[in-house]
C-alpha cells in the first residue's frame, strides 16, 4: 500500500513529465541572454545621391569569458539587389576606442570580424562604423539595406553564431 506522500510525489512526477513533453515547462535557458548581441544603427534614415550614411555595428559580449575571435559578413538584402539603379559602396571604416576612433584592420565588408579589434571582455562592446557612400548617379526612391551573419569564439573554447541580423534601411531620395 502506498503512502499519501508517495501518491503526491507520483502525481507531481507525472504532471512534470506531461508539461515537459508538451513544452509547457519553464526552460532554464529562456532567461539567459544570447552569448553575443549584434545591433545596427544608422545616422540617417534618408540620403540623396552623392550623400553618405554611417552604418554602426555594435557587438556585445554577454558571456563570462572573453571573445577571442569574430567573423562577420555583411551583404545587401534581396530587395536592395533588385534595384540595379541604386549605386553605393563602403568607403570608410572605423573602430570606436576609449582613445577615439581608429581605422579598421579587417578586410572590409566581406569579413568584418577583424575590425572589432582584439579581445572583447565580458559585458563589453565594440562598435565599428562603415561609411556608405551613395553614388551621384544613383537611382532614387529606393531602399538600401543589409544583413549580417556572425561567428564568435570565446576563451573557454565555446563558440556561437547568429543571423541574419538586419540593418535599418536607408531611403535614397531625389532632391
């Protein structure tokens, strides 16, 4: 014969199992932030042909270990590629540091990871700003936007990847 305590424990175990199977049990990782956060901002939502917009990318280390390595790509969105009359290019890159800004050290828009500088300690961020120059003969009334994927390695030998992360779009207006 089972005691009342054993019946309660058995009922609790069955209920916990049912909740876990149907995904209703709380997850411990649901409250954990992503190991890395990548955010984008622009200094202007619009520009005209011949104008420049600064696109800032900030990577934040949310883990308790240093980021040792970052690989990041940036590509135009599908809608941007559908407007061949929109002409633009990245003309500059800078890394924000405590002593001011320094030129980027990465290889450009194809591989932005090196631009974030050396180790990123836990809880800290690095911001890289790309200058997006709109050609003087660019078409108008179209949006230019980008998306990015990233991969980061930490000093505890773990890694993470994410994306796509989308930039704000820049509208090219006719004057």
